[in-house]
C-alpha cells in the first residue's frame, strides 16, 4: 500500500518532469539527516539552475524517512528511495539514472557527499571550468574540512602504494589532475548518457579513483578549479571509535577492501604486485608501530582477504 511519503515522491517526480535545469546534483543520504539537509540547503543557494536528486541509501535508522518527508514536497528536489544499500557508488548510479530519466539532455551532474556543503557560487565556477575545457569529463574543486583547512586541493593515483591520493596543489587556479575526490565532482552529461557509471564492485572508497581512470581511458580529462570550494565534515555516516588514525574499524575494512579491488582492476602487474607486498607485509608492521596496538589488524586483514576474494570472483576487463 502506498505511503504518504511515496505519494509525495511521485508528485515531486511529476513536477520535475516539467522542469529543464542546467545541472542536477545527486546526494546519497545515509544516517545523518541534519547533514543531508544542510547539504541540500547549500545547493539551493547556488545561482545556476539546479535540480537535486536525494537518494536514501536504505539508512538503518529513521533518518531516511525524515529526509524524504521534509524534501518530497519541494519543487526543486526529486527524492528517491534505494531498494537496498549496495554502497555509495551504487547509490550515486541510481541518482544519476533518475536524473537522466527526468532530464535526458542535462549538461552536467554534480555528485556531492551528504556531509559536504557547496560554498556560494561554487557551482557556477565548476561549470565555467568545464566549459573552458571541453575535454573535461570530471571537474573537482578545493574541499576544506570543518575548520576551514584544505582537505583536498589536488589529486593523483599513487600506483605503487595506493596511499596519498590527496597531494599538494600546483599553484595554479585551474589545472588537470589524475584524481578528484568523490566528495564533490562535476560529471559531463554526455559521458553519463554514454554509460559512464561507478563500478558497483566497490562498496565504499576508491570508486571515485576508479571513475577517474574510466574517464581518462575514454580519452577525456580530469580537471580541478581552486576557485570553487566545498566544505566536507566527514565521518558522519560511519560512527565508531578510531582504530587507526581517524579510521574506525568499519571504515578501515572498506578502505582496505577497496584498494585491493582497485589494484586488481586498474594497476599494471608490477604496480599490483608491489602494492600487494606492501599491503600484506609492510603496512601492517607500520600500523602496529604507529598505534602500538593490534586493534586495527582484524579489520585490516579482513579487508585484504575480502578484497582479494571479490576481485577473484568478478574477474573481468575494466571498462
């Protein structure tokens, strides 16, 4: 039987079918309703014509229902409920599919984390960079932490270690890069219409690096503009006590699993074998020396094991 929220979602979808925005933003909600609502509020402050797709990724609490109920009646928001939680990338893919179904000719899709907020005028600057560089398939921006310190300014693919995807800025306001964080990235609509999507093998982490690799293999470019900024609080959807640096056991598990998957999908043989030797032998030892504890090891080793199993189970050529 349809619920009140379902009816509101259907009415919102009808209104959006008549709108023609320049860009659609996709926000994948999980657990923290207040953060998601702040993210949506920041998107509504942008000057560029913008539609917003909010995907509830089957939050295990009542927050998803709260978000959808508060946003479903809004003419600028298309609420979507995922049938199951298959990970962040899968949630983004669902949002992208709904955006393209509603607005087939959309020029750009902005992906932004639910615990991130876009600064005023940032969307205009992201789109301006994309227009100045027609080969850009992805455009990212500077992302600050909650204290205003730079969290992401430039990105690379560290192919032998898969450690340190964030790197020092180039000193220019607009430049090419190898990697842009999925916390805030603008995607070209033509690539999405051509089938560009996140790889569903990842649950959390590295799906953004994999997407950047896909774009570059398609002959397109990854760009970053320092003129646009976002703020990323981080960690809101993964509660728990840290076991290694700022990583909780759950986050460490998914990050480790994702890196093993990425290594098998995207690295050349010498790069992959170097990474695996470091991952199995060197990094655990360094982690014990750094934390003076074995608390992180079960999560880390389980991530290595499950990443390898997932890679073996889904052996196929990368897109």
